[in-house]
């Protein structure tokens, strides 16, 4: 099963042009088994997403993309999050205390919002996003090298803000999941792999071969 783990919806991400309804429709067309909404520093969509997920019978997991003082981190399985910026370590500790999971997103993207070398010093990160749909290939490759060296779970996601980007990258889950609890359990158990959409289907990325597909950098 493939899940896009990092996506932005316009109601709570002001830089997104996407509505949840359209996101689900396109996700289904592409063959994704679930989507994740990770708005900037906000989980306001949670209730609506839960209702809509039920209505259309399609899993939608709401997490958060939190802008810590050292860079962006995506987390799932939390209820509480800081209302202002705190250090990456403080945020990770909060996630862990609530039994959630978290991963660094676009750690080397050229927008000064990645953890960069902090990847090596923070404690408790579960994973690293090694395919981000708004990041140049060399920065994704560098993230993959760090993930390998640090033994982290590897994630692929579109980081979409526009329809064309939905499901551009995704994460392979070795088991089908329907609930957030299941998603977290399978994520933790390992076996997730980064994947890319190419010629009508998802292909798992071996983290070595350059991906020859057009990169739409927003
Ligand atoms: Zn994002």
C-alpha cells in the first residue's frame, strides 16, 4: 500500500491551493491507499477530515508539520503541540511523550527549513523524508544518505500544495492500514520505503538510482 505522508490542505495551510475533496479524488486515481494532511503548525482539519474520511470510505490521517527552531518535522499520533516555535528536541520529546511518531522533512531543501546537520544530534526521530516533491534531487539524495547512515525509517511524500503534485512521491507500507493507530504501528515496525509515481504506477526507490522524472519545483 502506498501513502502520501506529507500534504497541505488550503483550509489550514494558507500556502496550499488544495481542497480535501479534490485531494481524495486524485489520490484514488493515482492508486494511493491513504493520504496524510500535515498542515503548517496546525491540526485544525482533524474533525472535518475524520468525518469526510468516513463519508468517502478512504483513510485520511491528520498530523502536523511543525516548524521547530531547527527546521520542519512531521508528526502523527499527537493531540497537543506547542503554539509557538520550540527546539526540535523539545518537539520530538513532546511527540514521544504522547506516543506519536515523527520524521524530519526535506532536511536539506534550500529554503532554510530543514534540520540539516541537526539530524545527527537530535534524539528520537523515527524517520527521515528522503523523497520530497518540492526538493531538488541532490538534496533528496543527501537526505537518503543520512537516513542510511543513521538507520532511520525512510519516507517519500509529495509535500503537495497544488493538484499536479498529489502523490508525486509516496511511502510504501508493507501492510494495508485503515486507522491512524495501524499506520503508526506499521511505520514503527520498519519496512516502509520511499516510492515515486511513474508511468501510471508506484515504484519503490532503492535510494541509489537517480530518478529520471521531471521535478516540478514550487
Ligand atoms: Zn510541507
